[in-house]
C-alpha cells in the first residue's frame, strides 16, 4: 500500500518521511519480538536497521505495548470498501477490461452516511485499492455498489504509472502527471 508514496513522492515530503518512520518502528519492534525465537536471524536483521541505539537486538530495551491503538471509523470504512473493490477489480482483470489495478478507475456509490465518512479520504481509498482514480457518489439505495472502469480520457504517467488527466500539462515534462512533476522539480 505504501510503495507508491515511497517511490514517487518527493524525498523530503512529510507523507514519505512519516511512512519511513512508521516502517522503521515496525521493523524495530518486529525484530525485537522475533529475537527470542530467531536469535541469530534477528541479530543479523538488527545490524541492517539504521539508527538503532544498541549493537545487538538482545541488548535493546523492550517496551511492552500499552494496548491496541483505536482505529478511526473512516479507516474501518475504507478497508471495508477495499474488500468489496478487490473482487470487482479481479472480475475486470479477467474480462480484460484492465490489465492491472493501476489501469482502473473505481466508482463507489454509497449511502449518505458512508459517503460523508469517506468523502475526505478519497486519496487514501485510491491508494488502498492501488488504482489510478476513485470517485465516490451518494447512492439513493442503502447498499454499496462498486464499478470498475478503464482509463477513459486519461494518459499513463511514465514515472508512477498512474492513469491521470493531467499528464502532459507541463511542457518541460510532457510524459509526467502533476504529482510526479512536483517530485521531479523538488529533486532539481
């Protein structure tokens, strides 16, 4: 899910840096948790983790978790929508409508309450479903529907492979989308 932001976001962007921090913390805790079971493997992995305080995982301080982190209701809804979208993406793939999920545009029709909850998280939903675009509309019915469409009217970005409407708008980078243009310019 986070591969796209690690590869395509600008190197110093807050979103990319926070993702790297989260991955570092996960790797550190997982290595500590596995150390009693896989002593030598965990120690070898520990040597490759940048910025750790001790030379060996067995010398590191284990801080027990204080419990489960509460999940924001929107994230539960997003993961539920992802679970409903994945079979639809597979059907579209088998029907040769799309080649891979990045070739897809997902259209969700949601009841009003769900629409309000997901409205400010469309970018996260796009990232969770690993597709090029997501639209969320309000449904008159009480059920959720998911439709998959191809990349109609969109061009494929040469850098991130997303099908976007703004590819080619920058004359300096005619094969890149707006997001990738910003990332490339930040490298200059």
